[in-house]
C-alpha cells in the first residue's frame, strides 16, 4: 500500500511583485516539495485586507501571484493552489480558535507591535488576530510542515500553541506544525545596494523582480555597489562585492564564477565586465519566467480553472477537518 504523504502548507500574500529572493528563498523549495509531499499553497487574500482594505486592485494582484507561482514551476495538478477566501471553512475554524486566543498574548507579537507603530490609524481586530487566522490556514489541512523564513517563526510557535490548546481542551485533532525547509539555513538574497536583502516593498531599485524587463534588469545590476578593486592578492572580499558573487552563484556558470574569482584574487578584476556578465545571466534567468507568467496572467479563463481546481482540493481537506473539529467540540446536535 502506498505510504500517505505528509502535508505541507504555505501562504503567499498578494501584495507587491515577487522577486529573486522569493524565488530562491521559497518558490524553488515549493517546486521541490510538490513531488514529495501533499502540498497546499494558498494566496492569502484575506490576510492582505488587514493592511490593504482597499480591494480595487486585489484581483489583479491575486492573478499575478498565481501566474508567477505557476511560471516558477508550481504544478496546479500536483498541488492545491488556491485562494484563501475560496475556502469558507477557514473562517469557521478562525472563529473557534479566537475563543482560545488571549488578547494579552496577541498584543505581544512582534509583527502586531510593528504594524501598530507603522499604521497607528489602522489597528483593527483582524491585525490583532492575524496569528489566529494564520493558525487556521495551517491546521485546517492538519499540516505537519510549514516552509517559513526566520521572520515567521514566532507565528508558527503561536500556531503550535493554539493547536495544542484546542487538542488539550477538546481532544486530539491537530498535529503540531513545524518549520521545514531543505538543507537548514534559508537562502537570503542580498539587495543590489549591499544594504540588506531584496524586498517586495522597500529599496525597489536594489531588488530584481520576476516581472522586470531586460533593460531594467541590466540597469539595476550595473548600479550595484563596487569599488576600485583589491590592491593585494587574495584580499578579503568586502560585503558588497561578496553580494555580487553570491548573485552570480545563483545564475551564472561555474566557469564564469571561477574566472571572476581568479581575477579578484589576482587583483585584475574589472567590475564593469563582471556586472555586464551578471546582468546578461540574470536576463537569461528571469526572462523566461516573466514571459510565461505574463501569458498566464492574461489568460483569465485558465486562471479561473486553476482557482476552481485548487479550491476544490483545499475544501475537500478543510471539510474533513471541520467535521472532526465539530465532533470534538460537541457541536453536532443532530
């Protein structure tokens, strides 16, 4: 008999454009996971309402995220790729979990405190209970693994807490969800200006987006910070030069990387040539993803089919869980 696959769940907010950091930090792993696990990948449109209540552009953002995910290799036949708002059971489980979450603990979450500082005029209840909705998303599929970055580990810790609290009060329904990624440390993709990592919303000129056109990619790469080069053989690389090599290791051939490493160590490196080479290799990497995403994004009929197929898979799993939840809670009166 075939062994039942373990369940993986992750969500992507439909805000901003996906970039190189999203690809190498998360999407590449998702593509690998789809062959080994039962995967639920969700576009978190309800989560986005906590900070973006104006929904005029939401449909376009949802379509873009779906298109870019599929263009990066996610196969809607292998995974459940769905919109959060299409799975109504999420709202029901969110309601039950809210009865088990305490205001004091929610007010202490780092992301809540950050958002209160950033948007004091929009401290809504949805923002406060964000970790509860996130827990509902994960445990609705009784997922064991959640591929997340460091910044989400506190939310995952809370998901474990709420799942355990439910199990303790009503009986064993949910497994404990744990962070999971291949090979330990997550890849952090450096920004082109050498001041941190690529971002959906900040330092846009220092971030390479999967939707950037060829000329914009070249322009951004050529602006990357360099200096006049090393003066001693085998010098220690400054961070911003190491960043360029790190980007090169993602998209260039080993031969190219070896050539520029040798040039650096021999004090003969020409950063202009290195950046030109990196720019062309980036163009060759990003262009096929951008073109595929664009053709999917403009095919509304196909996207509708994808969303319906994903929602059907996700709702089947959600319905089974909600039945267990209601039975455990004694909410079955007939």
